[in-house]
């Protein structure tokens, strides 16, 4: 399998370079795994933070499945992203307990500070903002997740402090 080395895509007005040899290697490494389409899509997303458009034809060809089957699977499951996301996804809980404890204010503070809306990614590609129905930690309301870390009992200051800490750590 050989394709030109880099392809540019332009979601959210930012250029992204997709390393085609990396993409090809992931696809070839996963070929032959029983029920391997979803794990393959997960590995590609782990590597690129999303599933690049050019991945679908390569997957379908390598796995010898009908054209567009991989895209169908990727669009069916909400875990898969078709546009680049930030290194950290901030999930803001909008469940009842968090709503009652002022999750809307937490959302407004984060959105204003990062200058993004739900589904958008910061220009530096560090954060993507998502609203979720429930994080399952109602006793911590209002709560958010950043990556795999859960933060609770938040207020305006604490949530910005958490984000600034991550920004500081990433800038080093």
C-alpha cells in the first residue's frame, strides 16, 4: 500500500498533517484481528485524535470489506471523532445534580476562558469542549472530566485554576 506521504485537511480553519505511513502501519498491524474494525478505529483515533478521512478507503481496502463500511461504523458510535480534537477533552456534566449545582456557570466560565463552544477545539489544539449527559459522579457536582481525570465541587476559580495548571504543564 502506498499513498503520498502527507495529506492536508482543514477542519476548523487549521491545517492538519496526517502521516500516511503511520496510518498504513496501524491498519496493517491490525489486519487479521478477529472483530478488528472497532479496535482499529480506536487505535487510529488514539494516534491522530480523530479518524482522518483518508483512513476509510485504506481500511476498507486492507480489510477487504465493502467500501464505506468503516465510515458507517465510525459514524454509528459516538466515541469516534471525524474531526481533530484537542489533546485534552473537557467533558462538562449537564446531569440533574450538576445542573442544580450550577454546571451552566462552570460551562460559561470554561467556554469564555478558552474561547470555544461545545464541539470546538482551541487554536493551540490543547482542549476540546464537550457537554455530556452525566459523568456518574453526582456527589461531586458540579463535575467535569479532563482527559481521564474527574474534578468536582467546582467553582469559577477552581475550574480555571485546573485548566491553567494543564496549560502551564504543557507549555514546558
